[in-house]
């Protein structure tokens, strides 16, 4: 791993633990024991580093999507990958991108646009699966599944209880997939 990757990964972990606004460049560099000049060689600012972290999450999510089957089982497996990651963290920290959305979407348009890119990657993939499975209203249901997924991550973090993952898998997922719009 090169220095730039080390900075991104360390910063991503620290920001996931403490939040973007509570992690300074100095704390990242101190943990890595590298001089400030090394940071500015790779990044013009903390904002540039933040964008690189979001790109890391876009790439990680895209990689997960590439390894999931393109059907409803694969879709549920995708959500469970992230539920299991939160379980491995003892239901602490929550979704790293969800946390960034909560913290930064109203603060910085550049961050909001990059976070929208991540959201689009996920919801487009979900919509493609729902379309291929002949599920009605695939775009709306993709957004509903995404919102339910993020809400599940948030409530699981709050209550420190993985029961919400079971609720999502046993009720929410199928409820959204099978819902019909009356009208």
C-alpha cells in the first residue's frame, strides 16, 4: 500500500469512528507518523481527501455489487453484506456513507454531489434488478429499499440490536417488493 492509500484508509476509518468534522489532518498524519508535506503532496485540502474517501466507498460498493447475483436473492445478499459489516463492528459506527450523508450533504455541495454518485450507483443497480424481475414501479421501489436499508442501519446502531436486520429481511424487503400502488 502506498502513502496515498494509507492516508485515505486511515482517514476513512477515523472519520467513520469520529465523524468528518471531528477528525483533523494532524490526527490522521500522527497515526501514520508521516509529515504534513506528505499529505499536501497527495491532497490539496481535507475536502479533496473527503472526496477520495467517498470514491473509496463508491468503489467498494461497486465491487460488492459486481459479486452479487443480479436477482432478488443477490439483492438481499447485498444488503446483508453491509448488515454483517455492522455486526462485525458490534453495531457501532453505522453505515460510513450514511454517516457522511447526515454530516455533509447540507454543508458542502461538492460532497453532496459525490454522495449522490454513490446513491445513484446503488439505486440504479437495485432498479435494474427489479426491472429484470418484472417488479412494478422499480425506480420508486429501489429508492424505498435504499431508504429502508439506511434506516435499518441507523436504528440498529441506535438500539445496538441486530433484530432490525431480521425485520428488514423478513418483512420490509418483501413488503416493498410486493407492494402495489392503489389508484
